[in-house]
């Protein structure tokens, strides 16, 4: 294998001649053989976009030649389009507050720009990773800004996915509006409810999540570009600070704005905790819904069996005919994962010291992964589960008729103690609530029929109340 020699603070190293990354990336790869996860490419794309904007602004201000700036911009466009993914080889978990990731991008863009200028990779006299690609920048202002951009990019499809899930749940709410069933509290029979009403609660929860995610984007729009090392703006031209933020906003397609206090934005990561907390809230709601779907579809004969989930694949290697609720199970696992990631993000954000948080790579990994897996989970829950759910009205009515949930409606008319006696009689004799009430003579038959109408119990008011 042909090699080239590169130098850094620690000495010389051989780097494969055909790669675009350089000595800094090579050392980082060796230093962090940790998780096997690569840096999320959406973060790499956001950093490359920043490098393009910086190169163009620096050329306009006379700090870079137009040829070098153009080559860097073309290389950055290629990375943003998805090219050269195999050149970003560093583990997602890394020391140095993201410096290794920033250097990986700097080196790839520099060597690709050198190539575009008909030079030989590694000839940094043409385009230098630090002197040119990283001009007027620091990892400390580039990395958190790129993370904000990447998070906003990923929030949009997640919000759209929540809108589709909400709509699918509302469709089921309408479809199941006439299916009456047992409502349960603490896993015990409670009072009647319409299946559509249950689905309305699921839709309401997702609607809140959708709104939260829509609003939280505003919290991510403060950029620290030009703040350089700690937010004071040392080594950055004042004109560059204003121009580069405007250019990045244009290229990113989002409402990015220069932070009034760049020192704050560089050292504090609480905004990512806030976003993660809302992702956790969505995970909680998705997990609750998925748990309910598994329970409501349990059986199908020896469980509740009140709904039927779409059959997606065979469920057992030993039990023929068994089909499992695999989509809700997968969604539950995503929910657990996101909730665990939220704890990691909170700990990392809290553990920053003084003017910089060195644990930004952990925050970036968990935040961007949570956004990605939640988007995928919402999609499969919508497409592979909710849209295909069918009600089992006969089973719903069977369980309702054999339960004692209607006894609650008697309490306003005959008192709690006598209603409890009706319930106990029904339980001990195996009769229905209506039959037990007639046996005890608590009310005339016509009054009982009006009070014990289960559909009346699903609406506000006192069932069977005489006007």
C-alpha cells in the first residue's frame, strides 16, 4: 500500500496515500476504539456546510484566494450530498469535545480540495486543514452549532411523522366510535368506554408531542459561529462573525441566528437536555400506546382480544400459528432506548466545566440517534400497526356483558353501599349486574334499563337521570 508522510504536534505518521483524511483523524481512530458507532453523518454534513460558508466568507473578506475557497466549497458540497462517507472513520464516543470530528472534516475537505486543484493529497501547501479550512473557527463554536443544525434537520421529519400518527389514530377514533367495551383502571374492570374514545386519548397525547417538537426548534436556533474557543471571538474578524452566521442560515435552510451571548452558548448544553426531555416525553407516550396495543390485542382467545393488530410475521419457531405484536414491541424498545439516552445527555450536559463541555460527542450521539430511531419508530407504528388495526366488537361486548362495570351507574340512584351489595351478589351468583339488581329489588325494571344503558355511561352526566 502506498503511503504518505504527515506531521503534527506529536511527530510523523504514515497515512495511506489514497485516503482523504490525515494524521489527526488517524490518531483519533487509534485512540477511540470504543463503541463501533460512527459519528452521525448528519452531523458531518452540518459541519461541512459550515466549512463551505466560512470559506466563502473568508474569500469575500480577502483572507482566502477565490480558487482555494471554491475548492473547499465544492468538497463541502460533495460531503453534504452524501459522498465520502467512508472517510469519516472516528468513533462517535471520543475525547476532546468534538475536536477529532472537526479535524476529520477539515482533513477530508482539504485533501479533496487539493485534488480539485490538481494537487497531490497531503500537500497542505495548497490547502491546509487548519490554516484554510478551519480559518476563523474553533471546534468549540463549529461543533455545537453543527449539532443544533443537525438536530433541527432531524426534528422536521419526526414532527411530520407525529402528524401522520396523530391522523391515523384519529381515523381509528372515528372508525371505532360505535364499539363499546370495558374501560379499565389499574388492570381491573372500571366503567364502559367506547373503543374510539380510547383512541382519542392516544391521538391527544401524540398531538401534544407534535406541538412540543414544533416549538422546541426555536430553542435550537442560536448559533455560536465566530465565538471561536470560548465565545469571546478571539482570532475571528468581526465582519466574518456576522457574515458567516448569515451564510450558514441561508445554506442550512433554517432560521438560525447569531447568539447574543456566545460564551453561554458554547459552554452550556442545557438546550440539548431540553430537546432530549421532549423526545423522552414522546418516547413515554409511544411506549404507553404500544403497551396498550399489546394488552388490548392479547390472546387472541385467552386474553383480551378486543382489537386485532396487523399480522407482520410468524411469531414462533416452536409454536405453529402464533403471531406476536412485534411492531409495538419494537416501539417499546425504542422508547426504553430514548429514555436511557436522555439520562446520558443530562449527565453529560451537567458535567461540563467552566468555558467548555468536553462531553459534546456523547450528547451528539445520543440526541441525533434518539431523533432518528424515534422517527423510524413513529413511522412503523403508523404504517405497520395503527392503520391496520381492526376492532373486535363481539369480543368487546362479550367482556362488557359479563363484567360488573355498569354497577357504578347505580351508585347515584341507590347509594354506594347498596350498589356494592349488587356487585357482590352478581359476583357470587355469576349473574349480570342487571339480574342481581332485579333479584334484590333495588329499582323497577324500566328504571334499571335506563340507568344500565352502557352507551349512556360513556357520556358526561348521571346515566338514567330523570328530568
